[in-house]
């Protein structure tokens, strides 16, 4: 009988993989959206991003990619500011994209659609 996993509960297995796929361009235009409290710390490295929502136009700050990678990603694919990384980097979990947390069995979120190596790691985990 083939095992079918609906969702993965808990933290992502970053220590088993860390090919830094989440820190490379994956179908979006910027590396990470900053929270207002982070503007001062990351402001010199950030860019303005215009977000249109329900007829409203918002301007947020985000860290842009540089050559398709987060500008703080080292040549060894490790975060050079890991202890000080933005909150949205800390929140990212690749397991959230596995069957979209069980909401859509058989259909994974965009991150796993674009990163088959990570999907295969999760399938085997």
C-alpha cells in the first residue's frame, strides 16, 4: 500500500538540506517583504514595492534580489545575517507549501512546484 501524506506538521527540515532555495528567486520579484520595525535596519538595502489591493495602493519596503539571490546569501549558500535576518525569513517554512498545509491534497504550493528537489526531500522525510 502506498503511503500518502496529507500535510507535514512542524518545522521545515532546513538542516537536512539547506540548498538555500528559499533565498533564491522563486517566481517573485523580491527576496523578502520587510516589517515596518525593520525599515531602519534594512532601509539602505531595501527598495520600495508598490502593492495594489482592492483599489488601494500601498508602498512597502522589500529586500530585492541581486543576481537572482538574496543579497545577504553568501557564496556558501548560508545567510550572512542569520541571527539578524528579517521576521519573514524566520517565518518561512517550506512544509507550509506541501499540499498547502493539507488544504489541497495532490496540489503543492508554488515554492514546491518550482523546487522539485525540496519536494523530493519532503516526500522522503
